[in-house]
C-alpha cells in the first residue's frame, strides 16, 4: 500500500520468517504449474472437466489472470453446447460434477 514500508523476509531470519518464505515459494510454484497447465489446454482447445477444475483453482489463487477467465468462459460454452448436442455420451445435464454452472440454477429447479 502507499506510505507503508515494505517488509522483506531475510534468508537467515527467524524460523517463522523462513516458514513464511517457504509457504510463499510453495504457493508460487503451484501457481506457475497451474498457469502452464491451463495455458497449454487453452492453446490446445481442451475443455474437459479437469480443465475447468484447474482453471477454478488458478482463479482462486490469482483472479487477475484474464486469459483464464476467457478460457473458462469458452470451456463452459463448449461444454454446454456438447451437452445440448448429446456429444458427452451422458444424459442432458450430466457431466458437470454436481455443479449447476455459473448461475447455480434457479430456485425450484430440479
């Protein structure tokens, strides 16, 4: 924030500081791995349930990745179209892993 001094963690600092740095590094590695996976799927036009779950995890870690939002929108549209056409091999409405989509459905829908 503006006007606040930046606090840095030194490598030879306290045990709590080292633990915080290790957790931060772990989160950064997870973020990078998810970004690589999602961007690869985006380039290859993969719209599987696993891809949707990975994009959701990535957006939970960093919601400012606009490419991921756009990919997720395309994946939902593709999956909706596939379900309408019956291309997923399941009944209409299946294949979302129990989710109802972005809106969550209306009250009273079964």
